[in-house]
C-alpha cells in the first residue's frame, strides 16, 4: 500500500505544480488564456488534483506512523475528502465580467 500512496502522492504533487504554472502563464502571457487549467478542466480537475494530493499525503503519513492497513486507508480517504472540501471552499470566483468597467 505504501507504493500506491507514493504514486498517488507523486501524481498529485506534480499535477499541482503543473496546475499552478499553467494558471500563472495563462494570467500573465497575452494570448495564452487557453492553457488555463481552470478553463480547460474546471472544478472536476481541481478536485482530482486535490483529492490525489490528500489521499497520498494522509496515506503515507498514516502508514509511516505505524497505523494498521485499514486505518491508513481510512486516513487516506479522509485526507482525500478533506482536500476536496478545501478546494471547494477556496475555489476561484466565477468571473462573469460584472466588475469590469465598460469603456465607451
């Protein structure tokens, strides 16, 4: 199980780094708005990345703390759910253009 947690943690960590880098590029480089992961993958993609990161972190932590296998799986699922809730709570606000000034 430790290998599974490590693989999922690696996937979540690399995915998070790529997500942040692509979002930064999309916000700062003109004409690169299409690479924004929030536009391309939306909330579901954000939840997958957060869930993988939480699952791997909590599973690895519980395993190396000496918890039994069932407890480590429960902790991993709990970490997955917790980070999905965090990703839901701190999601970027929907930009509907209501705050932009109109130039006439």
